[in-house]
């Protein structure tokens, strides 16, 4: 059997697929998988023997994407993206007699969470589990199970390597940079701490500004190479501080503990890091939260108080536990 897996964006959502695809591919060695996803995420899946990677540029015309996908000649399509663009591709595959199994995003439950009808914020089904249910429906063996939390890295060197990834795609998920600067100031006072800053190429200058006053104690990893290079740097960390962003999910794939900051979004929305301890999520308990599933809605008050309420001192205290 040859399964074509569709997940065109974003990087964090593709990273969430990583543990699921590893488990299903390992449990079904006679099945061939082709993952159609953004080129940037390819290093996450390079070491899975029966998984091929098909880089997809989601901005290209749908007809061109269809020609790429149909050339793979799958037996089954696993649509774990579930958006209008993939719906249209699903229809074409079905017209050609190819079975399609599509993710259930439980949009009604998401709306209940945002309307505060889910008053106790009972966590929604995590994204990795919804992905896994697609493969379950196809009939594959090897149900994915999240066994225990990530174990903090224990070292005898007396050094603590802390990564900081202060950016996210949407403003509702980004801790103010002045708070990041104050956190760095607090952390470098402890001689055992070495700091490593992560981000995209477009964020290098801001990260360099944050690091400028501290010499070798604060190193900028962003813009130095590929995602594979960032992954190698992350693997050496004792802990990563991240927003609700792709960096949280990439570090989770690598088994790195993540302290995460949550503003407009909430861990109960189903996008928490794989095997991350819920106690490592830092958030302000405000009645307006969560106001967005993805952090892309403007703050109704205009000040993003949910993020400003999280102090550098509180974050530094949490990081000191690792």
C-alpha cells in the first residue's frame, strides 16, 4: 500500500505529525508513505525508512500541485490538513477512484472553547491524536500513544544551556521583546547559564540586538544554516523557552523540555507540545482567554494583556528548575 499524506502548512503543524508518522511507519514496514509538506520541514522526516518526502509550495496554482501529487500514484490519500485547498484535491483523487480519508478538526468543539461554553477548559483532543485517527481509519497497525513526559536533561557539568525562541507567526502569541530582554538580563546573572536564541532569518537583527551586550554568554543560532542545523543546536539544550510556535513542536520532536508562554491561545486548544509536561506552560488566568485558536485575532483591548501579565521573573524561576 502507498499512502500519500497531505499537510501543506504550517511548520509547527507538520512537526506535530512527526511522532505519529514515525509510529505508523515503524508498525507498517510494508507500507510506503509519501508526505507532501513544505520543503522547510523535510529534515524532520529524513530518517524514517519507508517515508518519502514531497516538497510542496502551497502558493503555487492548484493545478500544478495536483500534477505533483497525482504523479506519486497513491493507493490512499490521508488528508491531515483539512482545508478548502485540500478538499478540492481530495475531490479530484476520489474522481480518479482513489480512497481519501480526511481529518476531523472538531471545529464545533473549538468554537465552544472560544465562546467559553467549555467553562472548565477541558482540553480538546490533541492534534497528534486527530492525525493518528486518520491512519487508524485507513486500517494501519500501531496506534500512537504518548508515553510519559519528556525527561529533563541531567548533566554533571554545572552548566545550563537555555534556548529562547521569542517569536511566533501571530502577535497574539508573542511575548513582548522588552520582557525577553529583561529575562536575558536575569538569566546571565547566573554564571551556570548559557543562552541560545532561535528564530527565522527575518528575525536575526532583533535577536542580535538582544544578545549584543552579553558576548559569548548569549549566542544567536538563527540565520546560521538550515532547519537541520537548528535541530542539532536544540538537541544540546537543557530547556527551550518558546511561544506557542513551531519551535515548541520541533523541540518536542527532539525530546527537549519546553517551557512555553501562552497568550491569546491556550494549551487546551489541542496544540500543546508532544510529551511536554502541562506544568511547563506559563499563562495568565484572564477571563478573556483564550480568544483565538491560532493567535491571529487582534486583542479586543488592544494591549495583549494576557502576554504582558507574564513577568520575566516568573519565567526565569521556571527555567531555573531545569
